[in-house]
């Protein structure tokens, strides 16, 4: 155990002979081209950004909340639209039942145009696209406020219990 350990030093690889690692020429060229591309993109990012109108720009959730019953909240959310882009949607959430009515524009950057509706049941973890749509955001909001009024009539006298078959698309 008292044997001395002699350290030996082998020769450094040729790439490190200059004191720092140097990659083969092909890799250096690839890294150089990649860095040049990143530098060109860094300056162009803000030039290629465009603005888009979304639900947040055209809908006042506070004003809508004033028109909905006390158990309903109105808020925005971001959802995946199409091929992975994000869009704003309006969500009307009924707290006691955890039911939601979602208003989503048909075209990502045209929130005032044609609209689709979803019903989400947070208790069951289910979301259904409703078969009805609206030609405009104004018509969509009128439909949703009317639907909320009907839901309130169904809930009257039942507390937080849902009517039988409530989550069926035909009931909406």
C-alpha cells in the first residue's frame, strides 16, 4: 500500500495542441454558419412581428359580468388553435357546477367574425363542440347570455345539482 503512484502524461490530441479545442474544419464551418444565421435572425425578429386583434381587444369582460348572474364568471383564456397557434377565447364559468361555455372565433385574428361554441364540464373532464355557431361576436354573446338565462332557470330550486342529461349536447 505504500507504493508510490507515478503519474504519466500522454500526448495531447492534435486538436488540443494549441491550448484550446479546435474542431474539425467541417464542424467549424457549420458552427460559423449557424452563428451567422442566428445573428441575422436576432435583428429581424421585431421587424417580422405583426399585431392581431383578439378577444381581449374587443370584449369588455367587466361589462359582460354585469349582465350575467352572480354565480357566473367571465374571463379570457388562451387555447391552441389549428396547427398549434394560440388564440383568445371567452369563458363563461358557472362556479357551483364547474360548467363552462366557451366562445371561440372561427378565424384566429377575427374575433368579431364567425364564432364557435364549446361546452366544458370540469367535473367530468369533457369538452364538446356545440353544433350551433354564430355569424358574429355580437350574435354569439347574445346567444350565450340567453343560454345562461336558460341554465339559471334549470338550476332554480336545484342548488348546484345538474339536471339529468345536462351535459348532453342536445340540452345545450
